[in-house]
C-alpha cells in the first residue's frame, strides 16, 4: 500500500515594500490565499493517509503534528504583517494631518539648503568662535559649486543673501541650493559652523512615504523642520 506524504508549507518572505505603494497589502492577501490553499491540500492528503494506513503499522503522528505547527507559525506571521501595515498606515495618516498644520507657517531648515526664488536665496550661519578666514560656498542640486565668497569672521550668528549669480555674473535658475561654510582659527584648526534657512510652507506633498513640506521648489521632510514661526 502506498501512502502520500503531507506537503510542507511554503516559506513566506516578509515584504519590505512601503504601504504607500499598495504592494504590501496585495502581497499579504496573496500569501494568505496561498496558505489557505496549501492547508486545504494538506488536510486532504492527511485524511487520505489516515483512511489508508495499515492498522498494524499506523503512521507516526509526530510528522503531521509538526506540519500543523508550521502552518500555524506562517499564519501568525501573516497576521503580524497585517497588523504592522495597519499601524504604519495609522502613523502615516497622523503624520499627514500634522504636516497640513504647517501650511502658511515659516519653518527653519537646518540641512544647509534654501530655495532660490526670483533671484534671491537667504541663509543664516553661525560660527562657534572667531575665525581668521571664512569661506562661503553655494552648490546647486548637482553638487557643482556655483558661487564662492568670503564670510564673516566674528563668532555668533550671521546672515547671507545670494542674488543667484555665479562668479561670472550668470544668473542661475530657480531651484534648491546648498550653502556650506568653512572657517579656520588662527592656529589653522576648523571652527565649528552651522547653517540654516527659513521659508514659508506653501504646499504639503503627501504622495510619498513621508509628508514633504514644500517651500517653493524645495521639498523638506517633516522631520527636518526644526522650528516653526506662528506669525
């Protein structure tokens, strides 16, 4: 008499696709359907085995017990993924609602970037101590340096306004530019610096995995908005 061995459930890989794409929800649903189909097949094969086993030499119950345990483990994994997706979706909804509250507010950005709009970009920078030389460098979104100028040498906060022209007097297009500050002390050591910019949030982009505050052409992650001016 021939017996049929029970099937081993397929190992399921956890999806890393963000919920914003909708792929994770589809993957989980597909995995649940596949598991259900495998489990039905397993029960049919198990029933056939039990009906046709040799009474004098019954099958070892440890094998199909282990199969049941494996099916249960995979089912719990799918349920866990579903719960995590719900939690992530709720968190993203809350973040989106919070981001909308930034509309019309002036926020401070500390990643060194600022938008060039209508031929003007503005930054503030701070020196941790007096310097003997300070250099200001402006780079475009491609990382190319488009402007260099000497900066202030006194410790404390300074301001810098750029009219969008390069060293040859050519007007640069509106966009996102980054200011870097290099300051040296009298002994040649580097002076600590920090760069920030401010802008009014005129749009909130919720199409990605995290809300983006739009300041003109500049997209700022909600996590990088370090301060809000309510006026």
